[in-house]
């Protein structure tokens, strides 16, 4: 029988299945917690969806971007990104223009309305980021980054390719939302 999560064990390390990686289960549980926390903050500030926040933030930081770059930075599948970008375009928060170099592709950018909505929730999201990051000292944050990078580099696909290599485009320095701006601890 699985025991309920104890207050001093919020990730449920005491109930991890024996055949599954503790790192994998804890990371998935922590991601769900972060997603719920973001959704709560966004709902209180504007009612914005988390996926919309991620896209608007990337476009705010990166300017006019091709859909593939948006997908790479926020780690989203093409179908989900297409639906979200179309919804944001339909609601007037995002604009699209045909890519002049590759006429098959489109580039996306913020409209004034999208920028205003993003800027309205940005202070609340930045405050929460700072609160979360403040839980760890600079030394602990560096150690956490090193450990997460070590785990990420160990992940391979069935054909032996490193999964983290597939998320990077030529010349990029990292795959994730932190690409869009220099973080104060890194």
C-alpha cells in the first residue's frame, strides 16, 4: 500500500516505485508543482494560460522568431505550439509575417496588446521566480545546476543519440526558457 505524502516529504520520496528512477519521478512531481504554482499566479494576475505566458515571454525577449525557434526554446511539440500561436494570433496578442528567407515559414512577434498583457503579469512571475530561487544559496544553486546537467547528459534515445543534443540548434548555448535572457546566477 502506498502511504500518503508526508508534510516533510512533499515529493513523496517515501513512496517512489522501486522500478522507476527517483530522479525522474521527483522531477515530474516537481514540474507539476511548478505548473500549478504558475497557473495560480497567472490566473490571479490575468487569467492567462501558462503556455500563452511562455510563448509571449519568449517573443518579448527574442523579438520576431520563427515557430521552430519558439518551439525549441519553450520545449513544445509542433502541434501544440501551432495551436497556441494560432489562438494568440486570433486574440490579437501575436502577429505573424512570412519569413523572407524561407517562404514556407512564418515568424511570430508580439502585438502591442500581447506586450501589454505580458508586462501586466511579468512582475508577479518575476517575484515568484525570485522567491523560489531564494530558497537556495548561490552555492546550492550552482550545485543543483551541475547535478541537473549531469543527469540531462546521461539521457539517450533508443538509437543512442543524446536527447539534450536534439533540443539544440546550431550555435545555441542552451535549450530552455533561460536562453532568452541572462540569469543573475549563471
